[in-house]
């Protein structure tokens, strides 16, 4: 079975173009409903979304698909992705859906699916759904009396807010802290400021006026400059930058510097290890995490298990080997003791707890290690697989690895969404890193060459 419909994080594309059309969304609803229908009870799905204009269209199409195969639908409205995972399990739903393209601009949209346990689907289940979508004749439509019902739920935000607050250190009190939070005009525009305010903080709200078009628009975790300005301008103790669906987070210290996911994982891992809360003997991160993080953890007798890029792969490794902390440099922080997927708001509270416990400013607490120089460049190619297997590229990578030795590393991989080859090099010697990077890029057969 092919899972080509699904990428590394569900189905994603430009709104109103395949695969993000109303027709395909309806077929995804039908297929997912059929795959997850079980038992003698009325099956139900919960559907959340972010603030994109196209969310209305996709929501209605998915709903029609679910209803047509006899699955009831509970509509959550704008809510973070991790809230969908939480509510799927909490409400004993048979499946959950989040309509979002995460950190992408408003023109894009996506569909993320969750199983009844609140976790994202395995490759095998996604392949099964993809196969059904590709052969509509295999759908089993419900009899007229068995067609599903749909209704919109009230106080969904309140349920999630309480879950986030309960995930924090017991008695976490943010009184006396001024916190700027940038919600990217996305799914957390209500819940994030509310959580911080209810815990006692003075809140500076940024990116909380969604209009269907401005999600991730020069704001949020992918554009932290706006938050940096507000932190300095308002004299905030710290800034929290979420992305459009709030499953990732970056911080900004009181001096206006960005704190990435690697620094967050280092700080939280150190605190949890000292308190006896860290399981698995370390942290799971991707191949993109900085070598400095690996060295920081090793100095504390903690391991760094690496996976391919994508929070789904981080989570799979965590569940397989018993880790309870993992994530990505980009800010996906997964804490399986508290959530079934990356949760930017929960991760921010863990970070705030660490800062309060240390009694030091953010600029000190979250500078756990000095990152080694790291460069990342994208090279547009005609065929990524052919480019990466070219003899010149294989030879250049081998030469680069030999030059860096144990003091650095290189990573060459293809993009999962574009005809690009992504080249990363890092090491203690910045000039050497730049040299090996240029060496590899020159060897790649580029588009039009």
C-alpha cells in the first residue's frame, strides 16, 4: 500500500489544490471513518482547526465524509494540535483530526489524524487510509438511519487550559513575571494568554488577532523578530513564540535573543534528571540537533538518541525505548508524561518552572551549552534521489567527513516536500565547516546545470 498522500506530518498542500481540496478531504473523512469504525457503539470523531480561511471548507468536507460512513462528529473550533490529541483520548473518541498546516503560510492547509489513544497514526494505518482514498469504490456508506450527526462543542478551550495548567510543576506561580507571548495569529490565540494570566503572569499579547490570512504572517516561532522587539520594548522577563497550531515553541530571553529547541531540551533534561523524572537515560532528538547538545548531555551521563527529521519519528523512538523527553531544534518538544504530541504551551511552562527554580534570568538559564558552528543550505535539483546518489556527491561527503573527523559531522538529505537537497555541516572550526559545506554543494548536480 502507498502512503504517498501523507507526508511526514499528515496531508498538506496549497488550499483548494490537490491534495487539499474539499473532495479529497471528504474522501479522507470517509476512509478514516471506515478504518476506525469498531464495536457496537456509535463511533465519533473530534475535529479541531487553526485559524486559516480554508479551515471552514476542509472542516465541512471532512465532516460530510465522516457522517456519510456513520461516524458522529464533534467540532472543536480553533484549538491547538496537542489539544486535539488530548481531547481524542479524554473524550473516548475513535479518532481525532486537526486541520492545520502548522507553521506554513495561510495559503496552505493540512490534515493531521490521531488514533483513539491520542497519538498520530502509524505509517501502516496512513497507508490503509490512503489506499481507500484512492479507490472510493471500496467505501461502505451508511444506511439512511445510520448517517452520523454533527455538533459543535462548548468550553473545549477550558478543558485544554486546565490540562495544560495541571501539566506544570505543582503550585507553579508566575506572579511577578512579565511574559510576552506570540500566538502567530493561530490556534492558541485565546488559550495561551489565558493560561499564563491564570498562573499569575503579566501578559503581553502578540499575534492574537487572526483574520484568516495572517496566521504565521511575520510572527510566531518561524518569525521571532516581532516577539524579540516586544520583549525588549516591554521589558519582559521572557518571550514565548508559538507556531500556527501551537505544537512548537521557541523562547526569547530578556535581552531579546532567541532560545531554540535544543537549548530547551537541554535545560528541561538537566532539571528532570536531577529530580529523578527523566526516563530512558537521555533525550531523543533528530539528526538536525546541534552537536553541542549531544556533548552537554554526555557530560551529564545522558544519551542523545537521534532519528530522522520529523516529530513523528522522535515520538516513535521515545515510545519504543521508554524516553519521556524528546524534540526538534525547531521547537517541537514532546513530553509523553503530559501529551501525545509536541505541545508548545506545556513545554513553555516546564521551561518557566526551570527558570523560577534556578532564580536566574532567561539569558543564563537557557544558555545550557554553546552551540558548535552549524550551517544549513538548500540546493534545488531536478531529481533529489539522483543528485544524492551521484558519484561526485558520495565522494564529496566522504571527503568532508574525513576532514571533520570527530570534531564535526555532515548530513545530506532530500526534502520531503520540495525538489531540494538539504546540506548541513557543523563542527568546532567554523572555517572548516564552511569549506566542507561549499565542497559538497559544488558536487551536487543542480537544476538546469
